[in-house]
């Protein structure tokens, strides 16, 4: 059972708004580490917060009622150290926190009306959605329906999943991951939006996908095209056919090896695979300027203690992996 109170709720809100102090963050981390249920509660809040960032109709939530259920108004509305004027985007973040907290009441509390969730634990699992779309979720991935309205095709994703959906012009299939929106235009595609990653990655196998945010048009991807979005600088990145060559420049800052290998594959038109699935968890911080693929792979191998095998135009990276 979770051990949280008004004070912890306030710390979580400050954490997501970016206004938490160093001491408060240490206190919050100690609370998370104290009990597995506490960490589960925090992760659920994190998931709902990022899902709520893209919900277009937050008016369905009774915010006053939610605040009353979470904590007394006097404790929440006037207490704490929120210096609103010093945080440029605090009002926006606070709104999202409120939506996330309210959504938590509806999604995760026992007395709430259930919202459909699909999840894969230790092995990949295939699900058939109500509209007959199919999704294969990788281990640890979750897919949450954002509406109980019959016919709704909007979901939030956390983790990695492959989708096969039927196009419907009047009712498009839409995935959300934080501020990122992935809109199906009749396609089969892969999404990698694992929690903690700075990158949201999309690869299209058939049809088209619109990869965007609420404030950016983003990119439209065709078959065999891939793109990624960096949350840290709110930018989309893709490779045009004519720009692919034997040299490339990349700035990998905290990216996981599976995302790095996907970007290298896209640019150099070489299939790069990870022999050990846990290699996908390894992160790299390195900048390459106009380097060849062999030189880049050599640096990666030295940094992560990898072995590189190439056969029939397929490059295989071997190693112990990371937790």
C-alpha cells in the first residue's frame, strides 16, 4: 500500500513542474526508495502526467473536486514554495500536473471508473484493440486508452510497441507520448517511447505517419523512413535520401544504444542489430563530426566494450549489455 500524504503529493507536483528544490528532491527520492509501492505510485503519476500533456479536452475533469479529494484547499493552493514569477512555464506545467493528478484519481484509484490499459511484463504480448488494430508491446511497455468513448482511437504509450492499424479519415488512430503525437495515415509502424529516454523514435513499414507536437508540424514519414524527437531541445530529426553518405555528424547525449544504432542505420543505410537485448539499455555521451561509420563503431566499441561483426551487409554489435 502506498504511503503518501499531502506533503508527498506536493513534492510530486513540484517535481513535474520543475520547481522542486534540491532538498525536496532528495526527500522525494528517499520516499520512493522506502517502499516499492511508493515507486509504483510515482511511476503511475509520471505515466499519467505525460499522457495528460497531450489530452486535448481536459475540461472533462472536475478540477475543484479533484483538489478537494487530494488535499484541503488551504494546504494546496497557498502553501509551499511555489515562486510562480520565477518560472517561465510553471503555469503550463502546473496545469498539466493538475490534469495528471485528476487523471490519477480516475485511472488508478480503486473507486475510479476503469480505463483500459494494455501491458507487457517479461515477454512481448500482442493485443487486438477495439477497432481491430493490432499492437505488439515489448516487455515493460504500456498502452493506455485516453477515453472511454466508444470508437475512440487515442492512446498514450510508454515503452516500445509495433502497430498495425486501419486508416480512418474521420477517426484517425493517434498515439501520445508526452508532448509528442504520432498520427496514423494508414500504416504499420514502430514506436519507441521508453520512460527516462530523451528520444521518441518512430519507424514506418507501410503507409504514412504524421509525427508532430501540438506546436510543431513535425515530419510525415513514408515506408522505410525513420525519425526521432529529442525532448530536451524539442526537435525532430530525420534523414533525407539524398543526404545519406559515407560520413556523418551526430551528437549523442544520453541516447540508448538501440536509438543510436537506428540513427546510424538510417544515415549510412546499413542494418545494425544488437545481439544482446540488454545492450539497448546502454547509454552513450559522444559527439561525432563528419566521421565514417567504421570510425564511429570503433569508438562505440571501445566505450561500451563491444565486439563488432559484419556479414552480408548486416552489422552485429555484441556485448554484455547494461541494466
